[in-house]
């Protein structure tokens, strides 16, 4: 997921490191991290099925489903007290 303008992690990144950007062995950021976040946004914003998103974003369907589940759990855990 993309960091905020002040380079602080988002609430979801702070809650679950699965969405935090990580550096690879050569020092560059892993592309798959931002892809997981994009996959969740596509599912939620456009109501697209996970099968369609994994073809479009080019990740495995299981990764797409896992990212969506983890995003839901993180969002519920973070914001359940504010409702």
C-alpha cells in the first residue's frame, strides 16, 4: 500500500505488516505489496470478482483472496470502535 504524504504507514499497514512495503535483496521495494492493496481496492470499489482481479493485476487468485480477507480483518479491527 502507498505511504501517506508524510511517509507514515497507513492504519492498515501499521496493523498488519502483510501490506507494508518491504525491500528486496537488491534494495528496491517489492512490487507485490502495492499489488495486494490495489487488488483489495478493485474488489471493494468496483465490485469486481477476485477471479477477474487476479487476471488483471497478475497475481494468484489465492493471494488475491488472502489479501482481501486480511484487509477486511484489519479494517474491522481498526475501525470497529469508531462506529
